[in-house]
């Protein structure tokens, strides 16, 4: 669970009870007149049949892992001359901390053992144990993770699993009844109920792709990755976070729409990562003052502020000042809607964009290309991999840092293996698996030595913005 205090967000997983029909037997009995009276017993409404059907598809996920974190340090440790003069080894001040955490998941493919959960649930996991509804425990491995949408897919041995049916989150409306199933605070297979409070919530994670379902379902720590289902027992959302000042539920919970999760899940299973293309535009939400300035009636949409030269948008004919109203037939109400719609498209997908220009609606088509930076980085990564670097560097452009002080990460392609691992542009790799790294040759040698011992993971110590951190390449 991640938590932001104040207007706190606790990353973590309800249907208002249906009206109760009073049983005729509960009414006061009439005086005994000697005449038997027939009593009609009306069945009580219950979610139990639906819950019994879908609960076996919801699992508990236990995580064990190690976090390497920087202890309080002297700023002189960032000075290369100081480190060399006093012979301070790489990793000074970095400590390891073991952790355990728990979350929930949903079986979406029983034949292949695929389970969808939140990316933050399995972050930094070294050991994953899945507990099924019948108390069986299975080891799991990570298939892929996408922090931008907070969706991850893990896989277990497909032994007598039950999968859930996927619904259509685009058909949800505020007021619809929903139920949440998960493992809050370790209380396995807890069920809560509520309604859909709102749709399309965004802005909670500025770096993510969001169009969250808001619900008053009781979502608490441990519910992360659990199921939000409709009255038909169809999965409509992946429980994700709550808004709280205390860490507990106050009736404002959020879930990732299943349609978004489905798109991400398919790419994670197919590629192990999400391959996002770029249209090549910068947009802003259409506000009343912007609409007035453009001579448009008050409405909704996304205003294109800038179009990159030689981009897919430029080739499609999009211009600065265009107001995007739909993407692939789906209404765009804000810049966040546009960003989500484009960000969830795959490289190679065709996109139909409707825009308002000069008071008229125009429909334009674009083909989502692989970003040039991605193509160049992948080409470089291929040559680096051929020279013996860990495949986790795929998508990262590397160069020797100044004064043999490490390996500089010049750029990292979006959606690449390097990006998923956590490498960032301008990182400087200074050690690998505890061995000092002064240049790419030494980095390559460190990995080859580790691989010769049968290792598959490379632990990188990196310097980022003057601080030391750790990145794991698996």
C-alpha cells in the first residue's frame, strides 16, 4: 500500500446492501383462534450465490523481497576525489532491508495460470506466494509489470484454477452496484459492497495513465489487486487505492477499469512490457476561457498546443489549435482522456481522431509508430547485448562517464526493459553485483562473471541526482 498524507492515497481493495424484505414470520403473531394460517415466506435478497461463484478466482498474494536504501550520508561521499582519496568503496552508506507485504489478485486465465494484480503489489519482489480460495499455496513469477497503469501479471502453475469473467467497464454508470473481494489486513476473501460513485477520476498519479472508477466500497490495505465486480459477477475493475488521511477506508476508493487493465494485460503477456507509441502532440484540457479565446462554444475536449515535426500527428494533418473531441470513436473530455487513449495504444495501431477546426469537425487518421528514441535505443541495445551485456539494459543508451567514474545512461526508451527495471536517463552505474564499474568494459566483465556463476540478476548501484540507489536487472 502506498500512502500520501493530507489528501492521502493508500494504494491498496464493495455493493450497498439490497433492500431487505421483511419475512412474514417476523411480524407479531395474531391471537390463536384455533384456525391455522398459511404463512408466505418471501426469500431474502442476497449476493451470496454470485459471491460463491466468483470468489475462487480471487487470490491472496504474499511478497518477500529486499530493498536497498541509502542511509543518512555525508555529502562529501558524492565527491569522486574524496572517495578516491579515502578509498571509500562503492555502496558505502547503502543498506539492505528485508520486507514482507501482502495484496490480492484475480485469476484471468485458468488454463495458463495468469493472475492480474497491481504493479505496486509485486514491486521489488524476490519471492511470491499465491494462496487460493481452497488454501492451496503456489509459487508465482512475474510475467510483466507496468507502473504507469499500476497493472502487473503474475503466473502460477495452472492447477485446478477458477477464472473470472471480464465485464465492460465502459458501460458502468454512477449509481451502479458493485462488490469488492480481496484480503484487507490479511483477512482473506473479505467481501464488501457499495456503488460506483464516479468515473474517469485522474490526477492522483501525475506520471500514470488514469481513468479510475471511484466507489464507496470498503477498500483497505491488502485489497490492492483484488476484484471489483458487478451484480453479474463480472470483473469491472482492479481495486487500487483509497483516499484517506489515516490509512483506513473513509468511503472513497478507486479501481482501475477492467478495459484498461485488459489492454495492458495483453501486452504484458505478449511482450513482458507495454510498448507505447507516441502521436507527437502536446495537449491541454479545453476550459471555458480557452474555448472563448478560440471562439468555440463551451464544451469538452483536448486542445493541441504543439505538434512535433515529422511526427505521426504531423503526417496525419493535426495542427496546433485543433480541439480533439474523440479518439477511435470514444469521447475525449479532457487532456487526461486523450493521454489515456493514446498511451494505451500499441505501436502499429491505427488511430482515428476527430477534431474541431475552424468551426468544422474533421476526421484524421494516424498510424502509431515506434518512437525514434525507442528505435535508436533498441538498435544500440541490440549491439550492446551482442557484446555481452545483460538483456535488462535493452532500451538504454550507454556511454562511459567522465574520468572513468562509471557508465552513463544517456537515454532510456519508454516501455523498454531498462525503463521497467527502473533505469533513468543521466543515471551513472558505479557498481554491478558489488564490483566496481569504471566503464562499459568493466560493466560487461562484471555481468559475464556473474553469468558464469549461474546468476540471472544484476544488481546495479547507480548515482542519481547526487544520491546512491540500486536498480535490479532480472
